């Protein structure tokens, strides 16, 4: 998922400071911020980074925001990361990764050396999470492979790159050719009756790890839209809602936004959806906040759109194993132990931040 570059954010912040000097001074990147009454993640991000994309703030404060992202209590302390992803001005990206790896190297466990390697399958183009052009294959590929070396694990693995993502869950995992597919967005499995067949299968045919990344899924309209003040999903009755072709519909399905209640428009790319919104050909975009923000930065139209501040879903990415894999649950348990340790040590965030910094260098 692409985000505005640090240079672009700094230029936008400079422009915003002339309009909102008090807020810009009160909420600066690379500091800790105390939430004030009436604050939202969007307003804090706008003041600190000149964008309503608050994914970076959520990543740095995941434990605090997991249950209160849409209703921030006054007095809550939030870390506002630096533009390059560091949590503090004096911290160094990659330092935790190096320290954890040194500790692992000093305490190798050779007892599993003769067990068959775990076979990961992933694909290209899921920036910054999975792509062969990034160090270690991307942020979440690095999380997966590192998790097999943490939490008491010391396990071998292989990685296969299969860019036909559908084949990963429809063929390679069920057939036993691969063990773990990553990363996959999971629906709310308590709402099976509202999900389409493909989304429901993710719940019924696969075991999943704990969340490895959470993202904010939002609805974006134009500033003058009849839907701009929607405060319930039912307010979008009859709306033309756009998603790119190939993107899963379950984030809409699980909140009741399915045809014929809405008109589901599929266009070729995210930018085509953005252009259709600006031209009045659709009423809303449905996608992660980073993707939405990125579209309108590219189209130089941030001042023409509004991200709905209330109708937000926090969706999570996971690693999947087929329920038919005799070792699937064992592998999921191993990964969960490693991921949990990485969350606690800060290594998960360090991997994410270093990969995002590398990706920003690529796209500038």
C-alpha cells in the first residue's frame, strides 16, 4: 500500500501550517501527543502530517487504539511517529531487528533441523507487504519468516512466489503443495450469512494466525456529495460504490452494502475509481485509507474529497493454512508464538517501518 512520500508530507505540512498554525504546533510528528476532547485520528493526522491518513499513527499505537480508534478518550497519550517511521527522534530504524537476530544467533536450537521446511506461498505487487523487489520479500513476508525464528521457534522454510493469488487458496493450500499463504485479508467470520461464497470459504476452509497487520477501511466521497454526512451504513442506500476489479467485496458485504441495496461499481484500477468519483460517475470509494489517500495525492485532488470519519472498519491481514493440512494448526501455533514475541519486543514495528522507508525510497 503506497503512502505519500516524506517529502510530499513535509511540503503539505508547511502549506497547512499557514492555515492551522495552532494545531500544527500542538500536534507535531516525532512526538507524543495528549488527546484533547473532540480529537479524531483523522484530525490528529491532518495536523501532524497534513493528511487524513492515520494508518501510521494506528500502527504505532495499535494496542491502545484497537478498541477505541473511533472514540478517543481525552488524555490518551499517542505516539506520533517521525516521517520516516521512527518512534522517537533518537531511535534508529533496524536497531531492534539487529538486536533480536543477534540473540537468536547466540541461542540456536538444532533439534528441528531434520524436520521438513515450512512452505510459504505469496505473490508480488502487494506493496509494501509482499514483493520480491523489497528486502526479505516485503514487510509481512519478513514478519512470517522471522516469526519462525522467535517465540522458541527455530524452523526452516521455503518461499514460493505465485502471482496468481486466487490459486494460492483455491489450489496450492488445499492440495497440500504449500503450507502457509500470506498475507490475506480476513472477513468477520461471525457474519457468514452476509458474506459471498469466496469470503465465506476463507472462514470455513482455513485456519489463520493472529492479526499481522490491521488497516482502516473507509468510504471516501466528494466534499459536496449527498453522502458526505452519512453516519450509518444504511445512509448509503442506492449509492454507487467503487472498488477496483479483483478486490474483495466482503468489507462491504459484512456491513450490509451489497447489491441491490447499493450499486457495486468495478473499475480497472484504484485511480480509475478516484477519477470516476471526481467526475460524479460514482458516489463513493471503498478501500483502505492509505490507498484512498494515495489516489487523491496523485490526482492532486485532496481538497475535493472527504474520508468519512465515522464509518470505519479495522480489518486485519493474516497468514492462512488449509484445515486439511495435517500440520496446519501446528504451523499456525508456531507463527503465533513468534508474532506475539515480535509485537512485545518491538521487532514487528521495526520491520514494518524499515520496509516502508525502503519502499518510499523506491517510489520517490
